[in-house]
C-alpha cells in the first residue's frame, strides 16, 4: 500500500493539487495535518470545517480550541509533559465537505489511503479516533462512539482509542460525554507517555 521510505513530505507531494474526489471543488486549502511527525500519539478527526479550509490547518476553529484544551488540560493535570504541538493531528478527508456534511464512502475511500500512509509513516504508539467517521475509517465499523469508546481497539497493530468528536462535546447537553472524553484522553495519554 505504502511505498518504501514513505514520509509525510512525500505523501503531501503525492496528494499535490488533488482532484481525485468531488470534495476538491469546494476547497480553499487542503488540510494535510499538523504537529510533530516524530510523535507517539496521533489524533484523527473527520474533515476540515470552514476555519480549517481557510487556514489549511486542522482543528483551528471552535472544535479545535476545545481539542487543544482537552489535550493540554488533561496532560497538565496528569503530570504528562506534553502539549498539543507535541502530537500530530489530521483528518480522514483533507478537503472540506460542503455544509460540513459527513464525508461520503467514496471520499473516505479515496482520501483514506493518504491517512493510512500518514499513520504508517509516523508509526505512533497509539491513535485517538475523534468521532464516528474516524472510527469507521480506521476500524471499518458502523458502531457508534458510545459503543466503541472506553476500550482499546487496534489499527494495523497500533492501539487505538475512540472518543467523542469535540464538535459533539460543544453541544451543551453533553455533560456526561465530556467527562467520558476526558477519561478516554487520560487513558491514551498515560498509555503513550508513562
Ligand atoms: N472537525 C474535524 O473533524 N476536523 C477538523 O480539522 C476540524 C473540525
């Protein structure tokens, strides 16, 4: 699947000015990923929103601010000396779906190969899938986050935790889910950094 000596710069170069799926039509900037390529922990979201599309960076809007707080806050509380720039963050699809709809199967299929190559190139100690689209892409399951969270899964031999997408947590009624997401994050951070 991945060429020998694959690397993030090589994957980005191969993606190029991509027109492989219909999502390219609405794109301002392609959002490849950001963070430390030598990281032990990768977070995978769904796809860029409006802010990400404008800046070309993942998780920079409201959901992104919450993700930053979750990573930095949990790490600091748990005495783990990392912050958001120490992990790597990317998405299942690299271009913004219109009206922030969920990526469609053909789009996930086409772009998923690049996500898989990113993960293979980084070889993290663990992966955190944010929300059901990332879980579906990485685990090939239709199960919802509620069923999948709280236990370990594997992607290509790499331990994987599923938790709620930060956009879901931003909806006020989700107090219990917020607590659970913090527990999931604690679990994956301790596994990776202890
Ligand atoms: N939501 C995502 O899934 N990814 C982003 O990059 C931003 C919001």
